[in-house]
């Protein structure tokens, strides 16, 4: 198929290529009759301008990249949905990259995004080894905002939730219901959110004299929850409650416990983290620690465009939201 060029449009309308360019980019500078003639030629020929080439010549695209740990996790879907309206209003477009919790895969994405000279980057890094590549993009005038990461790990704007406090909320909820042995399920431990949630949980368990069993998983998905339950059921003295590092892990654990005939919450209570929509819809509605997912995305996008618009005068900001406990039937027979 032959691609229609700007020259073809100019020839059909009987004007110069410069006039066609003005109609596309500065229509107010072209007389109405000429503008109408050019627009008619564009419609007739089906011309579509090559924005990517134009943007690369200008040194910047209109794409805002969002790099997440797991595109299948509804938590990240909600974060992107929160960011997208503001990005679109600013004339940008969103592209989502899935690192799969793999540093090498994340690095490959960042290499390509650097080559494409994206307008900006919202990223949840796999771990702290991502810092060098993030600094490289920032050094090439690509603003970076960390999502679901607290201040202090990188010198950039960030939005996050106080995950240590979230871990405390979950553990305290279970301790208040009389559980003397709790399992924490999640991993890998190199993911800062997992480490912070475990740290908060551990603090409460030590203060309350509650025994803590830690099951470190290879990922944060349904399979991880199911595998942890298989390990837990083999213990001579089993925990009576589970705190899972996210809701996908908790839903996998709930499924496995049900398959083994273990009653939830009578024999084993479960609490997750994130409060995705599936949590409330589970066969046994899942207690969870709620994060303001859409607000995280919206705030991250606002910080990004603040940096773009303010340029050298920009001061990095670190916004930290507080999580909240949402108690449902998976931790209390009374609910």
C-alpha cells in the first residue's frame, strides 16, 4: 500500500508543503478558504501525518511510559487508570510496560524507552538495582516519578503508601482476634514493598508476643499463595492466620485452603494487601489493607507534568499516603 505524503496533499490542494504543515500545526495562520481546501484534500487522500517522526525531530515524543511489576495485577491496572486522564488532558498518550518482576526485562524496557525519547516515565522499580538506569534516563532529560516507592531510595519525585504501617495494621488486626501464630507470605524479599510490609508485621508480632512464620515466595501471584499453603499444611504446628503481601497471593491461598477443606476464617484467617476489586468478590470476602490505587496514579502523573512544566526550577516531592484496614469475612466470623 502506497502511503500518502504531505507533498501529495499539497499537490492536490494546489498549495505549498509549508501551507499544508501550517494547516496541520498552526491552522489559525492560514486563510479559511485555503485551510478548507487543504482539509478536503487530506480527507480525500486519507493522509495521516507521521507524528513520531515529527516528535523525534523535535527531540521529544508525547508518550508517557508506565513500567509496572505485573500487568496482570489489578492494582497496577487501577494505578494506570488513575494516571491516564491527566496524561491525555495534557496531550500525551500512555504506554504500559510489564517488567514481570525481572530486572533484565525491566532494563530492556528502559533501553527502548530511552531510544524513543519518551516524554516521561512512571515506574515501580523491581528493586534498588534499577537506580542506575533510572538516573541515566533522568540525565537525558526524561523526568521520572517512582510509583509505590517511598522517599529516600532515589532522588526523584515519588508516590507511595506507608507499607510499614500497612504491615502493622494487618498484623494488629490478626493479633486482636487472638491469633498467636501468624504466617507472612510474600516475596521476593528484594521488593521493597514486601520488605516494608513484613517489617511492620514483625514489629507487631514482637510487641504482642505472637509467633511469626515467614514464607518467602518467588512472586506475588496466585501460584505463590497456593504453594505457601502446601508448605504451611506440612508444619507440625500450623499458623492460624495468614498475612499475604498482596491480594493475588491471598486469593491463591484462599483457594488452596478451600481445596484442602480448611475453613476460613474458623481454622485459618487470611488478610491480603491492596484491596483490589476481586477481594470483596471472593467466595469468602477477603480482608485487606486498602491502597488508594487511582490516587497514586493521578498524583504520579501530576508530579511528572509539574516537573516537565517547571524545568530546572522544579523541586522533587515525595507524597506518602496512609493505608487503611478493610475487615471482611476472611478474618472474622462475625462479618
